[in-house]
C-alpha cells in the first residue's frame, strides 16, 4: 500500500517511492507499506516572557512551548519530566534552570551546583561540550565537568569535586561515589538540581537499581541539608509521570506537548522477500522449508541480510544513512555484508558513489567513537551501523535516512531511533526492515499500530527484595539507618526484615531506634551490578599465550549471561574480533570466563529448558470463567545445549551440543492463567487427532497433545506481544504451558507467610538438574487428589523479579487480545505456526508441540470474543474425554 507524498522535497536525496523503484531484486508490492508523516511548524514563546533579561537577551532563538512550560513549572518549585521527541531541545530546559539557579545564588553570595546523570559515557562527553558552549554564549562562568571512571584520578578529581558547578556522571558512578560522600560535601551541600537524562532507558533490572541509587543519593543530600529539584528527560512513553515518580519517589509535573518543529518523513515498512525469490545471484542461498506435511512454509530473507543491503543502497544514492542493529555483533557483520553487497552487485557500477561506512558501538574505544561521531557530523562518513548507543542524544548531525534491522521492541524506541534523521524541517526517510518473528510481522502487517497514540508503559519495580537488600547494605555503609528512614527509604516492616537478614549474616549491627551500621566487608557498593539482581559477576580474561593486543577488555558479566551466552565453546563477536570461550570457572571466589581470539564462519546460540516449582499465589482475579494469578515461585533454568549457526545464511551447522552448565535456580515473580475445565475438555476432544510423530516419551499421539500445543502456542504468543503494550524485553520473560498447573504450585504454602527474605544464597534444596525438577513435578501430578487446572505461566527471568509479570497481570486482556490477533491473522498456513506468530528460537522444546487453532480457541474463550456455546459440539460424554491426563508441560 502507498500513501504518496507531495512533490515537496526539502533536500532529501531519495524518497520512499524512489527507494522501492531503484532497489535491485525481486519485490512484491504487498511486502511494502509506504506512509508519509507530515511535518509540523515550531510553536514558540518569547524567551523574555519566561526568563530574566540577562538570560533571554543572548539566546538566538525563542523557546519552544514545551521548554517554556517546563521552565515555568520549575519556577513554581516543581519536579519536571519533559517527554518529547528526539532533538526537541530537552537539554535546554535544565541548562537554563542551572543558569537561573546560578545567577540567583550568586546574587545571595552563595553557590549553586547541579548533578547531571546520563546513561552512557559517550553522551556525557557530548553534553559536556554542548553545555560549556552554551554558558560561554550566555557569558556565564559556569564550569561543567565530567566525573566518571575515565576521569584522571588524584588532583584532577579533587578539583572537579571542589570547583565544578555542574558535574556530569552516570548511575554506576553515583553508586560508587556515595561511599565517600564526605569528599563531595562542598558540592552536595549546594546541590539545587538533579537531572536524570534519557530516563525512559531505566526499566527492568537497570531501572530497579537506579531507583534505589536515587533513594540513597537523596538520603546523603538530605544529610548535607540539600533539597534539590529533579528534571527528567524522556522519550515519549505511556506513563511518564508514574515512571518518573517511581524513579525519584516524588511527584512530578509532566510536559509532553512538543513545540519543536518536525519535517515530513517517508516511512517504509519493508518485509524482505521470500527466500529463493531474490533476483540477484549474489544473494545467499535460501530455500523454503518443509513443515513435514508436504506444505512449504514461506520463510523470508532475514533482516540481518536485507538491512545491510539497504544501507549499501541508500549510501550509493547519496543519502547519509544510520543503520540500527540490535547487537554489537550485528553492527560489525552489517558493515561486512553491506560492503560485500556493493562489491558483488553489478547495479553499483559507479566507483565514485558514496561508500565510506563503519560500525559504531560501546565496545569501541572512546577515541574511536569520537572519531566516528566527528566524521558523521562533518560528512566524511556516508553510513554507519550502530547499536542503540546512537539512539540517545549524542550529536551526530542531521542524517538523511535511518534503517532499522528489525523492530526495536517498542514504539518509544522506534520513534526515538528514526528521529535521528531529518533534523528541523528537513524531509527524512526511515525504513523498518522486518525480521520473520512475532513483533516485526505484527507491526508490518498492522501499520496503524505504529501510528496509535498509546505508547507503551515503562516498568520500574522496587518490590524486588534481592535488589533492595543489597542497596540497604550500601545505605547503611553511607549513613546509619534509623527511624528517619522509615517511610522515606522503605516501610518499617520491610526495613526490619532486611536488617535482620543482614544481622544474621554478620553484616549489619544495631537497631532502627539507635541506628543500624554496616560492619561487613569494605565497600559493599562494589557488589552492586546495575544489570543483575545478584552481585555475582564473572571476570573476562584472555587465554594464556594469546596476543595481549587482542584483549577484549570487557566489563564483568552477570551469571545469567554467562550461563546463556558465555559457556565453553560459545563464539562471541566483540569489537570486530571473534572470541571462543575456552574455560568457565564457576567455583572460585572470583569466577571467570576465559576467551581466545578465533576466526570461524559461525556463531553460537544457546537452547534453554525450564520448569516452574513451588509457585504461591499472592493475588488473583477472574477474567470471565478463567482465573488469573500473580505470585512468586522458583524457576529452574537450564541452558543445556547450543547450536552453531552460519554467519552467512543463518543455517545451523551443528546442533544440540552440550554446554555442561549447572542449572540456574531463581526465586522470581510469575503470573499464570487457569483454563476452565469445560473449555479444556471441549478442546481436548476437538483436537484429539493432532499428533507430532517426532515427539519422544510415547507422547506423539496422546489425545491431549493438540490442546497442550494450543496452550504452548498461546504462551509463546502472549510473551511475544507483551512489548506491544509494555516496555518489556521478551528476553527477560519466560513461560511454561502445562496441563497440570497444580503440580507446579507449593503444596504446603501458607498464603499469609512472607519468605522473600531468606538467607543470601538460599534455595540450596533446588533440584540439581532439569530432569530432577521435571520428575518432581510429575510425581506431584500423579499424587494430586483433585483434578488439576491447565494453563500457562509467564515469569520474570531475573532473581527476585522485574515487575514485568506484575505489569502483564495488570494488563492481561490487552496483551491477550494482541496475541489472539497475531496468531489468527498470520498467513503462514501452518498448524504449528512460524517464527512470525508462535515459534520462538528460545523455546526449550524446539517449538513442539504448537497448535495455532487451539490457541485461538483458548484466547477467544478468555476474551469473550467467541460464545461458550461454540464448544458444545465438542464436549465429550465422560469428564476426561476418555483418557487420563498426562502431566505435560512445555517451555
């Protein structure tokens, strides 16, 4: 479909129509949607209406309306979240507030400082330059300095702490510096403003840690009699006020009516062609896959292959282009593939056309990143393949086009990324290249989804007690915890439980009435990993005898990531160099991963087995005749085997290689749905002829398999579409479909008991491997006296939980509706689905069994879109359909 734009072209090298017309190769018009987004003029307010004359006078431009609104709210002593589009001038809001505070304090003969917290070091350096330039233009003697891990130690750090008016850092730094807050006394005692830039990035585990670091910072600021205001800048999200308040634990005024100008934009939703239909003989050898029933399942060229070709093509058309990739590995591979496409294709015959392209990601040195940024701004680079490191506000100038290798997961991130092209009133081109997977296919087949006004909610959960307990130790180390912290830092009962746990572990002493102090090993702040809920991290080292120049210099890795991605035999790409994991030490006091440089034609992908144990319902609600629960339980995860996948073509060259990994046992948050017995009985009967011949354990033809496949497919799809409603990463979610939910529950649970604070390292009684866990579940199922419910679990894949299962519990109907439409509308024609609807590459059961029809029936009954009478014809005469229910469960 195409909505043709007007003839107006404001310096755009290639339009969406021209891209489709000129790109070589087979192209089905139904695979492409062309949309035009109209531009908007700026909406401004005279600077003099908002600012004092000595600030308004030197400003070259009037304020945008959202800047004026935010500054007026700050003048009323309110905290502010500015949630507007990329490059809308959000930085100017807090920059001018800093200037106002500085001038007002100077008039009183006092000092005023500001603490600016950015998500990346690259962004910190970029903003340091911009702010210093602004204050020079305003004629203000305001010193802005970056203070982080790269800052020279010794006298230079002391000078910044004691002399800088504005200090820029990141939350990893704040976590560390709070230990020595006495060194920061001068700066902290005059702090009038705390800025959390790109606040929408703080979700999940990272968001939890940030929320607690902010609370620790507030305790220390209060100790020095400072009571600053807070400014948060965010991309457009669905709940900016709620999310901001969760981060800073204070009320926030939201400013989200964008007054900045925007040029028109051609938006192209690009579904790659079916494999084997490309016209160019240089393309990788792809072919359709057979589903086992003689029907060909249409597979598409991967976006990992197609997107680099578009980068190559657009730069050839003189459009400076930014390709967003989901990983460092793909940023590096995309440049190689784009160059190969240019070299091998006769269409690109003019050697003088643009061809300077490079990768960009956080794994590169600071010097190299700055060089790449400079070359982009000055036009020396024609194209770049980047991770989301460039999604944030680093100044790289005005790009002509963006290409996205796959849908980035949320509309917020989608609009943030494409906003990097077409600054001001300039027309821009943005291309989304869809992967053959759930979210991508939903988006390209439902273009209106991107244009809906409702943006996903960001999730920050402070209920994770593993994270809370670690930050409590740090807080006690920084300042003794006493009655003044009750309510301000946490509720009394939660404080007392955690204090008692650490007292038994010999790390805290005292009581709230007199003060609780830390007496454990020095600097507990060092045990905080901002991307993991536990403190256990693995050092990354180079194998003895390897070239020291090839040391990857990687940050420590969380245990969950080591088990999934850095097992022995894994091949990872870092800064353009492949590394093979040659050894993993799990048992020593300082666990480690050892790498050696390698050069092979494959990468590795790990498979996962899962089961749920001892789940306890804390809340429940009815959805029609279905019952939905939220609670906690134990999840045993086993990354037991891995596959080798060809770099070129994506085919598996070797499968199911053992990892020798130990199992990972997590106490986490879950939600689960119980299907009514009546619906279950009817669907078992309706799909009793379904079979999967290759299934083992004598289950290939069991009468319950079709229904179980429906639950399994519904579980996959529900997790798959969760990011369409919420800012969650599906990789942080897991699921389990089961015919016997009751056998996964704690049989002796006291619903009123709260066992979230056990001793550190608890759960030693967990089954030692997945087979033992599955045997436990089947034994419980056999002994159940009542008829168990069937349904599926969704759990947070991080120790203690992330708040994602809770958010899904609260928004279940909306998520289920998306899942139902995804499955029903997929045109794959395969009973077992495809990667665009219900298949998932992380499935622990190799995507078997799956049944799309049964999944749609279950979801129709849940949502009430199909009358219960539709099942009447399938209800059997006897209660169990004539067969004893087997304890089947599939992850």
